[in-house]
C-alpha cells in the first residue's frame, strides 16, 4: 500500500524527536498510563500528552480511557500498535511523479 505525502510527513515528524522514540521504547514493554510515562521520563503530563498525540496521529500508538476499581477517575492508557516503517520509491513516485 502506497503512502500519501501527509502520511509520510506524519511518520517523519513522529519519529523526529528523542522523547517520542523513548515513548515507543517504553510502550514496547507494556501499555502505560500517562502519569507513569511522565514519571519515567521526568516530564510533565502535558508535555508527554503532546508527544503521545503526535505518535497516535501517525499510527504508532493507540489509547483508551478506563475506570479502575480503586480509582473512579478516568485514566488514559496508551499501548504500542504493530507497525513497520518503510518508504519506497513507489510512494515518492505516486506523490511526485
């Protein structure tokens, strides 16, 4: 399946920041709550959320809201999606050719 220019740009932007690469690494171990990720990275939840939104837009991660038995607040959990990154000449040829 060939990728659109916007898909290629989204993938490139998602992988262009060290924090986002570290998030992919952490999520490869197991799904996590935003607070856990922020704590592990020593960053604010707001900053981590911005990076996770970029990864989600590019299709690398997915999220869902959950209520846990011991805490009635909704928590957003993120998990890594199966992905493979490749951009071929056919993609570029379709866009620019």
